[in-house]
């Protein structure tokens, strides 16, 4: 009988081959990585040995110098050692940084202390740092030694310069970079060093000089503080440092982490407005006339300006745009930017018209914005306008563009009418149509949809003129409002009691609270007359609201001519403030403080 001699022979399946290959690759890769890591560790140790040997070389050079020559060239103490060198050892380039400082030891007193050491340069501290930028994972090597003189001290003919650095909270800043230059001696003195753990840098035995030492202090990610030169009548608050014979000159500097400030230019309905110019000025001063920070800025095409290198300070925004006025600022001037923070600022803007007065009302105790303060502007005894803080407004003054507009984009258009409304006789007014000398008995007009930009609370609805012809009869003008969180297909119009059966019949009426929390709103105006020879007319319809883009504690008066105006600001629980204000520019902000 024939037998298959190959039936008991076994081979490797494809799966077994793949598994075996994967295991081999894992082991091989691990072995290779271990080899690479070991090689890197060996190389790193070799770099460290070269760096230590190089540091010892520098110390040997110092030991073989006379004491008077132990110093950094062009620094204090001045000597023969370069501050920064690039030296190659074993084919590897190293950066060698040498710092040498005079040290005032306390065993014989200290300069300016008790007892007063008039020879404060007791010895010298030598610090050598070796770095290798081309060596992977290399940590700089720092070694320090002290060099003492062989001879007895003699009275110093120099002085001392102490620099102290702290942050916005008065906490010392260690490792701050201090750059000191004295160009009044030859060769010039240049010192680049860092503060110690106590925020101090002490320069002992510094040559004398009146406003000779220019000092700049900073740190990575921090602001910069510095001294400034005197120039004519300009006397800086922090002049270049003066070093006096056998005296200590101590100067303090304040730096802290930088912050980000973002400015958005938007309309009162939260729509971005691009390319708005404004000025930003800090409160820190270089001298009595010069601000440390003062710049003219502008938002971009998206209505945003952002700066991630802002120093902590209080800043003031002013409007300088030729086409738009700032009608509100949130938060209010002065805008506090704290260290290591992100501050957002909304600039609410409207087209220029032509002179504007922004009134900011603050609480005299907290200096926070005051809501619902009544601000009345008058001139020559005649009231011009009255506004309430924390309320934005939308109004329509022209309907001559006709019907057919769903969303309020063209300010001369509206949604629909019943054919009995005259919109162009004259332009800018609503009247009943006149046919053959007789006015229609009634007419209805429905507005486009107004977008407040965010969920809002609504306050008052008004129209002008508020008084209508007597012959037209009582309630010849009636209005209803409809609102929603999103534009509906059918609008539900309501009156002051929140129902569809009532109407707003008196101008400046309070809007029903049923609309609060909505974003989109429409009005419907009903005109009627009891006489065919008389018609009511409307030249302006407006309503006030509060939204996220309503400036807090502020109102704007636009369309002003140059001149002196009287302002009255009042609120229950506060003392009324009366003031005369001169308007002589296109934009002005007036701050009013109300005392409780």
C-alpha cells in the first residue's frame, strides 16, 4: 500500500514567521537603543571631564596672575580675564564664561555698616561656567573659588553699587539679568551678571562717577526696568547711578512676568468692526512728562489687536480713529493688567458724529462702574439728552428704502407694511397714506430683525415725536414688540403686559420682561387717525437694552458741536454731581465719581 512519506513533516507557517520576525525586531531594536544610550552616556561623561579640566585650567590661569590683575577685562574689578571665550578641547568647542567680583567680607565690617569698612574689597570671587551648545543633554558646569590678596588692605578710593530686584508684590527676583555700563571711564566698564537668591547684585570697589552707571534689569519672560539719562530740564525718576567715595549706592528695580492684552473693536450689538485706531498709555513714568509706555495701535481686519509682551501697569485707552468713536470701554479706564495674566478689553465703537462725549460713572468707594445712573446733558439751560448707564440702544430713523428686508442691515429698510403707510413724504418719517386729500384711517408697518449680538435684557421703547396731532385722536401711535433667541418663522408680537392684546401707547415705556434673555427683536407700529385731514407721524423709533457689549457705567453723547456743556449725574443713594465740561475735540472721556 502506498504511503505518503511527507505527511509527518512540518514547516513554518506565515503567521509563525511574522511573529518570529517581530520578536527579533523588538529585541534588535531594544539592543540598538541600549547601545546608543550607552554610547551617549559615555560621550556625555567625556564632555563633562573635558569641561572640568577646562575649568581647572582657568583657575590655574587666575592663580598665576598677580592679585591686581585678577579681574574681567572692562569690568569691575578690571583685569586680564575675558568675560566670554570659546575654547576647544578634544575637538569639542566650549563656551567659557568667567565672572569675577570684589567681595566685602564681614570680619572687618562692611561698607556703610557698623563698623564701616572703608576698604571693602576684602577678596575676589571667581566663578567659571563651562557650556557646550553642541553636546547633547549637556548641563553647564559651574565652579567657584575665592582669591585673597597677600598684602594688607588700604583705604578704598572707590565706592560700591548695589542693585536689588523685586517683583510687583515686593518679592525678590533671583537670577535676574543685570547689564551695567559706564562709558565715562577708559576703558569703558561693561558688566553682565545676575542677582543672587536675595535679589541682590553687589558691585564693590566701583570707580566714582556722577550718573555714570547705566543699568538695565530684566529676565526671560519678564518686563524690563532701567535707569535713564538726564537731559536738559528732563529729570528722570530713576537717573543713571552715581557712585560716591566710600559710600554704597543702592538702586531698586521692579520687574515681573509679561502679560497678554487683547483688544476687540465691536459695535454695540457685538459685531466686529475692523481697523479701529486707538491710543494706549501706561501710568508708569520715565520723568514727569514721559510715559514708559505710550503707543498708537489699531485692531486688524478681524477687529482684534493682541500683544503678549505687556508690562504690568494701569493703562488708559483713548479714541483717535478718524471714522469711529469709542462709545464704551469694558473694563473701564484705567485698565489694570496684572503680571502673568490675560486681559481682554472690548472697545465699543460707532461711526463718528462729529464730536462725542463719553461719560464714565464710578462709585467713589469701590471705583467700580455705577449702573442705572441718570446722566443729563444740557447747554445754555436747555436739556439736550438724558441717558442711563449700562443701557445700549438700537434705533431706526429712516424707512425710505422700502420693504422686503428680513434682517436689519440697510438702515432705511424694513420687513413689510399693509400698503397704508407713507414712507417718503418726507423721507425719514412714517405717516398714513393720503389719497385724494384724505388720510387712510389706519396702517401697519413691521420692522426688520434687530440682532443685539448676545442674549439681552430690554428696558424702554421710545419714539419721536412723543406728542401727536390732537385731531388724530388718542393712541394714534401704538407699538408691539416680538423677540426670540433665534429668528422664528412667525413673530409673536406683545404689549407691555406680555400679551398680544396690549400695546405700548406712551413713548419711553418700560418693555415687558417676557423679552429678557432674547437676542433678536422686532417692532410693529400701528398708526391710526380719527380725522381724514390729520395723520400721526413717526421720525424715530428706538429701544434700550443691556447685553455683553453694553459698556458698563458709561453713556455716550454724540452729534455735539464744540462748546461748554453742563452735565448732571444722579442715582438713588448717591450725591448728585453737577459739572461743566468743555468739548473741543472729536472724542473726549469725562469721569464722574459718585459719593454714596
